[in-house]
């Protein structure tokens, strides 16, 4: 959530930044300023009324003590009027603050200056590419056929139990899944990230805290009776560890990693591009989350990008990194780098990670602050990234490493899988 002070003091800059998202934010920004002015005026009147009320209350006590009963009664009548007036002003202030918050929730984050202009993923900017794309024989299979051939993932069984998009991992497929999770967690903890196991359901406050609500409400599974949501990513519960927390400057950097299943409705998704593991309603992902000092959050973002690079290089997967354009940037992000692996059988790039800096957008919602060297309370910066999401990593591993003898497992995973080939 954007800070009102930033909108007020940097109006033209915020407006121009949001234009990168191909939106005319002027009506929303103007409404924010109108409501903020009303809020401040109402707050001033309320403070003055309460101060007057407090002063009269003290004088009434003195009047009674001095025997000036009639004057004291007149003052008491005045305090009743002031109490009624303060009640109305309090209610007006609350309504104005609620209206202001509702408008602020509709405004996305301002893109970083380095974010390129553009309307959709076609306009994203490739900033790095690694590895050679494997050349497969003409009879090579896509992963949805490979998993049937080797009986390692069962979509039909998942559909029977739950529905489409909820696969069952079996045999070497289940062991490969567990191996990847442990490999990613080990590499993350070696890089200084503290491992956590968060809840898989969140309350409404947590959804608002990281920006899933109200923006992505339709994409989350909602348990209506308890008003809880299944998590779409570990980012949500882990970042909410720090909701309403005041850190000290010496606490930075705060680094967490977590493995969780993730749940997304993916409403409206259909077609060949979502076949097999390409898009699921439940999938496994290992996440990294950082809370940083504003002065070094972009240095931290670069460190996170470099870390995710090493994971894909260790898996021997050709990949590229793209900087998302304004039209493809997530609602809460100021700058996002997507990692995409090459799927040799599908002959296309598959996204396996997004690494993002949210600056103060989440921390303003979370009231996540820190005390600086001058003992001032300031908003921290939040960042996160997938390290990594498993489904498309598995899809690329299966397709790129298929041989006549079976599917070769990258050497780095051998200690985790206990086997070198799926056959």
C-alpha cells in the first residue's frame, strides 16, 4: 500500500510511475488527497474538541470545590454537548479513514525506474541467459507422456480424489519431489536463510498484509466457515511473521526460507500451455523471504537473483532471466525478475521463479517498521523469491534429460534421490 505522504509529496512522480502499468491513476490519487485532507481536518477538530472537553472537566471539579455549583452545572451541560460532538467527529473520522484505506487498496505499487514500459509478457526484457538448449531426438516425449511411461505422477488418481490440477506423485516421482525440496532448503540455509515451517492457512489480516487481499481474492481457496484462506505461497505466512513488529537496525538482514504446498484456483486457465505440470491447483514450492533496510534492498535483490541462478545451474537446466515490464508487473511489486527454464520437448520457456522487491508497499500494510540510528521508526523493505517452484522444474528435468535408457537425474541430486536414473 502506498504511503499517503508519498502521494502528497511526490504526486507527479507516483502518477508517472503508475502510467508504466498502463493505468490512469489520477482519479484514485486525487481521491486519496481529498480524503486525507478531510481526515486531517476532522482529526484536528476532534483533538480540539477533546482538549476543550478535558479542560472543562478539570474546571468543573474546581468549581464544585469552590462552591460555584451553578457555574459548574452550566459547564456540565457544555461537556455533554462536547461529548456528543466528539462522538460524531470520531465516527466521521473512522468513516473517512475506512474510505481512504479502501481507495489505497486499489492502487498498485509504483514501478522501479528500471522497469521497462510494456503491456504484457511480450514486452518483458531478457537480461541474462545461461546454458545450451538440449537437442532431443524426433521421438522425444513431453513430460505428461513421460510421467505415464515411467508411472511417476498420476493425474487421473488425483482427479478421482480431488479434481483436475491435484496430481499424485508416486514411486521415483515422489522421491524426486522430496529430493528437490530438501536440495533447495539445504542450499537456502547454507546461504544464511533460516528455515521455518509456517501454517498452510492464513487469516484475513495476513492476506491484506501482503497484498493478496483484496487484489487476488478470487485466486485463493477460501474456507468460509472459519474465514481462512489456503496459502497461495509461503511468502504470505512468512512475511506476516513480522506484521506489527518493530525491528532494530542491527537486525538486518532478516532471511527466512520455507517449504510449503501452495494452493491456487487459477480460475480461467485452460489450453495446451497449462497441460500436465505446467499449471496446477496444488503444487510444492520453496520460498525465500527477506526483510531489509531501505538503503540496501536492491543490493539484496541482486543477491537473491544470484542465489536462484546457482540453483538452476546446479540442476543443469538452461534458463533465462527477464525483467518484467510495467504491464506484466505484479500488483504489489516494484521490480520483479522472472526465471524461466527451457522445456526441450515443449520448445518453450517455463517460469519457475519470481524474485521481487516490494519496497515499503507490504510493510506499510503490515506496519513492519524498524528503529534507525536516530531512533526514528521507519518502514522496512520486503523481498521474496521462489527458490524454487517445483512443477515446471520437474517438467524441464524430465523432458531435457530423457534418454533411451530412462530419465537421467542431475548429479547434484544423487545424494537426495538415491538413484541416478528414472526407469
